[in-house]
């Protein structure tokens, strides 16, 4: 199954001051919620009106993994985006930094404080956030539709060919940005032109503020088993050039013969498809999550 390439890549942001202004403008539009749940602090952000749509970011990420999607999706939904426990403004967890069960419980408990534990939601997760979203759907329930974008946890072969580098080795800001640019090319984005000031700003700030170890969880094959008992409609999408998966291999594994599930490949996109092809992803998600 393939999607039509119905949009071009966004114009790259070359100036870091402009990137900061884009993020500051988005921050000015959203409402920030600082929630205490199960002994942890979780920062959520919300925007819009309508059926709640919860967006879960990826590993070494933050709410800004959705920087090019939030406003578009908020036209039809109340969009809720956390910094997951152990990430971003939410800070480190009090338990082990790879405790997925605790991360999921805290995320659900903090969300339920905001919207109530029986409120129906739509739910989307990116990369490691796809694995987290799967667990949220399985444990919380009340999910109308689920979308996993570039989901981890599929257990099928990766096709990454460029090795990552340790950005913590950097001796100054310029060297750090060079290492982060390399890693974005190795894993996240297919088009080198999209490794712009906005991508680097989001990725740098997320990496510096990540305290959760997601790598082994992401490379497991656990998502299919988590989704197995669920009957909600599901959409799985990977970029055509995703370094972490091949849609034609991972899609059937997660679809698992269920007619209410679909998988697709997004033309021209790498792993971070919501950033690289935002118009196409926004259109797809607005259509998928229409009530």
C-alpha cells in the first residue's frame, strides 16, 4: 500500500534565530499543564478544540517532534502533547531510566488528571512513541483510533547504513551541531536539505534533556503482542526511506490480518516523516481521525 506524494518538502529554516522564533510562537499559542502523577512531574501542552488527540513523541525527543503538526491538527481536535516522563521539561523519573511500565502508568495517570479517565481519545505515536502509544491504548482503553508513525517495536530488520556518533564527545557548540547533523542524517531525515536550523534546534534540546533509555525497547518486537487483543481502527505509516524499518515488512506484522488496520509508506520521507512531509502527514491524520 502506498500513499500519493501530494505535497512538497517544507522550505528549510536556515537561521537559528528564526527557528527559535517559530518555537516561541508555538509556545505562545499553547496551554502548558504541569501535572504530578505517581510521584513524577509531567509537562503537557494543549491546543485547539474538539475530540482529544494525544500525540506521543519519540525517543531522544520532546513535544517538538510535532512542531510542524500541532497547529494543523488543532483545527479539528484538542491536541494534547506530553514531554514523556524522563524527557524534556518533565525531567528524570524516580525509577530506573528504562522502566517502560512506570513511564506508561505515569503518562496515563497524568493525562487522566487533565481530561478524565473515561474520556475517549484519538492517539498517535512516533517512533518509540509508537510503542508507548500501543501500551497506552492497551492499558487505558477509550481509544477511538490509533495511528503509529515510524513506529518502533516492530521487530523487523532495520536498514540504517550510516553509523551514529556520540554527540556528547563534542568540545564546543559547533562540534555538537555537526554531530547532531550527522545523526539526523543517519537516522531521522532522508533529505539533507531538511536538516535545517529548526530540526537541529529541536533535536539538540531534546537530546540534552533526555533521561530515559529507549534504544533496547525500540529495537524489540513487542508492539505486535501489545496490539493483538485490540480491535480499534489502526493506521501504521513509515517513511519510504525510513532507516529504522521497511514498511512492506513491518506493516504486515502489525496489521496481523486485521481488516480494521492499514499500513502505508509515505513517499519521499525518512523516519521523522511528520517533520519532513508535514502537509501530507497532517492531511492523512486529519482524515484518519475525523469523527
